[in-house]
C-alpha cells in the first residue's frame, strides 16, 4: 500500500500540471449523449447555485437551477466524485472528496480531498490520497477551515487510511479521529443541526474481491461524538449489531433534532431463513435508544449502494428513503408509498418515470417543497415535494462500456452504457446548448434502461442490432418492428452452469456476417445470428477453485479476437489472467499466456496488418495494482514483449491499431488516451482539451476519426489529420 500511495503522489503531481506533450493543444469534439444522464452521487446547494458530483463524470455547477451546467473539475488528478460541500460561512469555499461512494465493480478510486477558495475556479489537493473513496464531507458552520471527512478506504483491499478524519486548518493537517479497523471505513458523517460539536458517523465493514462481494461485518455501526470528533461511542440501544450488519444511512430531523432515523442493510435472517434486508429504525432521544419504525417490508431494494434516509426539514414524521425506488412516509416511517409523480424531461426522452437507483436526495432546509434527486439516470428536481419532477438531463455524463462504429455516411456510433441502455448516434453530433440531441435508443424501458455493454449492428443487415444486459443477456433486435429476441447460449442438460462475466464479450465475425462469437468459461459460436449455438472450446479459464469462488462470476472470458486474415485463428483472454489461442477453428486450444502476469485481460486484439501479430492489455485494478500492462507478440503469442514503458501509472483498458499505419497504436487508460507512432516503443498523451476521464473503449474509423468511449463523459471524436501532420 505504501508503494501505491507513493505512486499516487507522483501521479497527482504530474496530473496537476498534466504531462506536457506536442499534442497538448488537440481539440476533441464531445458529442454526448446528453439525454440519458449518468450516475449522480453528490449534491451541494447554495441558493440557486447547485454543485453536482458525478460518479466518474467530474464535478458540475449550475447557476440557473439546473437548466444548464458547467464542468468545474475537469483537469484535476481525479474524475470520480464522492462528496461535495459548500462552507456555510463562505460560499466561495468548496470541499470535494474524490472516489465514488458506490463501491461497485467499476467504481473508481480518487486521489483524496480537494479544496477551492474561489467557487471552483482553481483547486488544490489537501491530502488523504490513500483514502481512495470518500463518502461525505461536513464543514463547520462558522469556520470554513474546519471540516470532517468520512473515508471509505480501498475497494478491493484493506488499508489504514479509512474512518473519520478532522482538519482545523483547511486541510494542511489531518487527525484520524475515528478508526475501527483496516476493513471498516466511514461512509457518512452527519452534523447535529444546532450543535456542531455533536457528530454522528457511519462505519461500514465490507470485503470485495473480483469473485466476491461481502457487504457486511462487525465493524459496521453508528457512532456519536459530542466533542467535535475527539472521542466517539458506538450507538446500539436497539440497533442491529454483530457480524451481519451492512451499510447504515442516518437522517436527523432539523425541526426536532432528538428524532433520528437509521436505515440498516441487515444481513441477519428471520426464523424462516430469509435475509431481513432494509430495516428502518427510529430514535426520539438523540440516538440513545432505537426501535424499528417500519411495520411492513420496504418496497425498495436497500443495499451496498442504496442506503440513505432523509427527514423533511419541517416535519419529523415525514421521511424519504432513496433506494432502488424512492419511498415516502408521512407517519414516522411506519408505512411508505412509492414516489413516482409526473416526470418531464429537460431534453426529450421517452422515459416518463423516475430512473431507478437513487444515490443522493437533497431537500432544501428552508423550503421542504424544493428537492433534488441524484440517480443512475442523472438529476431530477421537484418544486412541489415530489408530486412532479423535472429531469435535468443535459449533462453529458454517460458511462460508456463499449462502442462500435458502422459504415454509414455520416457514420454512427453504437454504445452500451451503465444503467442507461444502449444508444446510437451520428458522429456529427454535438453537446452545444443550441445543438439538437441526435442520439437515439436501441431500446429503452419505462425507467430509462439498464446496463448495456457490447452493442453493434448486424454486419449484413443494418436494420438489426445486437445488445446485451448484465451477465451476458444477449438480445437481437429488429429496429423496424421493435421486436427483440433473447439469443444468449444456454448450458446443455447435465452440463456445468455457464459463468458469464458482468460484461460478457460478444462479436460478429468479420468473415461471415451471420456468425457470432460469445464467451463464458467456454467460447461459443452461432452460425445463424444467435438462433443456435455450439461450444467450440473447453473451459479456457483456470476453472478457479473454492478459494476464488463467491457471489460474483469469475473464471470467465473477457475478450475475444478473430484473426483478420482467416476465421480459423481465434484468441481469447480471461479475468483470471489467461490468453488462449486456436488455429484450427476451435478444435484445439493452446495456452499462450507464457510470462504474462496473472491479471484481468482487458483486451486481446489481433493485428490487421500482420497475421502473426497480437496485442494484449491487462488491468490490475482489482488487486490495487495500477501499473500499465500492455504486450505485443510477433509470433502468434509464442513470445511476448512489454510495450508499456512510457505509459502513465494507470490501468490500460483497450488497445487498437491504426487501420492505415501498422506502427501507430492507441490505448485507452483509466485517465485518458495515448498514442504510439513506433509500434509501442514510445507513447504520447493525446489529452489535449479532454477532461480527466477513463477511456473504456476506442475505435478508428476509416474516414480518419479516432472515437473514444469514456466511462463518465460520453463519447469524444478526434480527427486524426491534425495529429498525423505533427507526426510526419
């Protein structure tokens, strides 16, 4: 951990001034989409000024109540925002905690706490770099230099810099005031409405691996301090305790601070063996004693990423629970109704209901009718206490997983996104305020769409599009009729269950338009567009044993690449670090991993210029290893050479060859895009005016455009003629 902390400091220092390059003045064109929004995890408000932190889409500010937005954190060392706070005594002082609150598979770590003294015009990093994920920041009402930070800690490993931290000098020095264990971090800190010396902190023990996610532990609990955080005591008095307590959300009634509510993700089980799940508890004596408030099960999913309770500022009996759905109670939490309300969209969008998965709800302390809701589908605003909502869907913060280009004129870009469905749009699009929204949905449900991954048109039929949901739920859709057919392969009778990655790889053969390839632990082929499938491999993973089995599919194929010269040569990469090759159409397979590290294979790509050349990129993100891994083979994988020298210390997600120049390569990393003009010997940042953003996929169109899909800022296009002119 100390090594990584040192690397982080180096990276943050470099990023503050960002790598100097002859391509620094490159101008990328952001093309959206805007209409779908993206994950919102933090909200802070001063008057009509709204600050919004996107999970991996940077920090945004609106001066007109959310109708237009300006990014104000684009070129710092982190793009993932977990917390934002405005100093009550000085609205020009902003505090930002980086790293997502949502501790999911692709939740990005941050680089600590940042502070601005000029309302976000300039920033400085003020420490806690090894905290990785920050859940909340509260600032003293009378002193902008006094703040408390809830640090969650690392997502995939244990570390010491987690818990509650306190500064009295604007972040120059930090005191670790609440530390439970290296496994339990603090996800929330709440200040008493009238006494800034009284604080409440939520700690949460959890353990995530690539193959497992344990969302509970004995370190989870609710703590109270009456001396500004110098000392703490854990509150019980009726709250669940023990090894099976998960995340807790806390809300205090401003109009009657003795009344408090705690929503608990309780993994204990009832006498029938059913997990208790979300339970709402109430205290009327300032947290000393608690009783269960809800008299019936909560009609929303409560869990690791959905655990918050908000009490109306003017009524201690009115309670809101944002979860999978938004719940509302007017009887002190005894009963709840699901909030739907009338929903309008700022930009046209077919979805007419609140998007699922609510992460942050803000209710105006001075006017309870005014509310802001942050969801996986962006921001919503209400002026009538939730009766109606306006979806403020104009921020281009889509989290793109994968993209594909077609050959139309102008060409279209097909994308799969986090929780906002699959979309397509022309490369000529724009995010300018006066530009029309040109993106359309491949599909959409009434909520706004779920996760989508590989999305592409049928090579032989432009009216047919393939898309998939979580864990390989592959669909084929006729865009003329709107009919979608589920076509994912299934295990045969008496065959081991198929292990499907969260983002299951699928591709259409470049040699036979009707042929699809699909990866589980085995490789499948369909000759008829998914109507039938045949396994053409054995298990190509390590078939992990019990030590690497849990509640997350692992030991799966993550990448497939078909040789450009003949269909009989195929490569696959796996999440457990293997690269496998077949040169006889899947009849036999050879493990060509050789000396490559045992890391998650993010891409295996065959060359379009040389039949013996193949590239592999790997990511150690799930091991807290942020070294760049990129390799090249000139002999079908028999030997490998690292080409990562010169890349920054960040995970590599994708590599592509230039279609016209064999020496030109492009890679997308967790914080940008880079190019090599000598086959990988040296690398150059293509950042230009790009925001700091993770690049999950990229492609080069035959027309000469480089297109990147970012996980938090949508799609960008760079015409390569200006780039190539500088290379010559």
